């Protein structure tokens, strides 16, 4: 999965937390009472572990382009033009690509 591209990191982690809770709640009570806690914890960890993010700053690059941005997305304190709802305005969009 490409975190920050396919979904927000917080959404991904919240989903994973929910899956982990559901797995535990769906276990039979008898099983949970008799299972070795350490082994069960290791099993859950192996199933739901998230590898640390690897950020390659040395491969970072920047792109920019002009894009029409809806007036609603501008701050109401934007003084460089008179903004109208429902109308779009050309603005430079800068994107930082960090693999």
C-alpha cells in the first residue's frame, strides 16, 4: 500500500486497529481463556504489524503546475482577488514527492 497516496495514514491505522479488535472479539471465550497470552500476542503482531515507514529524502523531487482551484477552497482572508463561490481561479500547485 502506498500510504498518503491510496489513503490517509490515520484511516489505514484506524482500520487496522478495528480489524485487530474484531479478531480478538470474534475468538471463542474458551479459546482466549486457555491460549498462551504471549503466543497469542505474537500471532496478532505477526498478522497486523505495520512495517516502519521508509522515507527516501535523497530521492525527493518537486513538481508544480497551474490548476484551477474552486473559490470555496481559498481562505476568506485571501486579499489578492475578489473570490466568488462556484467560480474557479488559476493557482500554482506544488507537490513534494518523497518516495
